C-alpha cells in the first residue's frame, strides 16, 4: 500500500483500534492454481506471545475452497476499511482564494500480512465462536450466548466451519484524512462531511489531531 509520510499511521494502538471497531476484513490469498481469492471474514486480533504485531483469528465455511486451495504457509493479506467518502473542493475555503483545488477521496485503512494457518479443531473453534459472540453481543441488554442454542445444533454447525489463524508479520495503516490541506480546509472538509454527506465518522477522523488517535 502506498503510504506517503503525511498519510502514514504507524501507531499500533491506532491500527488495533480500527481492526477492533471494523473487524470485517477482506482476506486475500493466493491459490494453488495461480489465482487469487478474496473472502470477507470477521476477525479477532489477539496479542502475539512471540512479540509480533498480533494474531488474526477467524473461521470460514468448510465448503469454502479457501482452506483447501491456499498453499500451506502462503502469505495472506487482510484489508480492514474504516470511514471513507468523497471530498468536494467546494468545501475548501481556499477555493475562493485561488481556485486551485480538485476533488479527492478520504479514507482510513489497515492492512495486515502473515502466513495463513488452517485449524480444524472443534474445541478451538468453539472457543473462537464463543469469543466472537461475546465480543459482538456484549453491549446488548440481553446478550445471546452460544449455549442458548441446542448443543447438538451447535456441534453440527462447528463441524461445518474451519478455523483460520494468521500470525502477523506486518500491520500498517493509512489515514488519508486531509492532513495535506491547511487547517481551514480541513475544518471545511469536516463541516461539509457533516452537513452534506451526513458522515460524522469520517468528519471525526478529519478532526483528530494527527489524523489518527484523539
């Protein structure tokens, strides 16, 4: 990913926050036939006991050819996207000053790389789906739990999935949120996103000092 210095986001806590808040990653893998696969998968990002950037864990349907057709140990790329949207040059106060402005697109993105491991272990999978469920049900007043479903039904579903684990060798981010514009133009972008695009999430990223973590 092309990351000019003014858009590069090196802070691990910022990158991990985006993965936590936007956990659906696009998993891109090479296939044994020379092709490329791309599968959207919700991930958990765990600490790496070996001291690396982290470990991504998720699962795919057993019917998905990804786990059979990706060469063992092949490097996988996972792309996590955050807020994104069109930026009109009309939002820049500098348009009235000199007119030398053009449209652009702002976005927030994290890319993770590492070797793909396949885990076909019912106990591992049960722990994973329990954690995924607790992660996404935890804020509900009456959260659903895996044990709420009949045990034989859960066991059957666990047999229909396969685990995916990626110990990361790289975790990088790009925050393209108008950092290359003067402060007045950035304020204009944030105001335009809120007023015309109703996009408070991207506006908040534009307003964050440094373009990443408040």
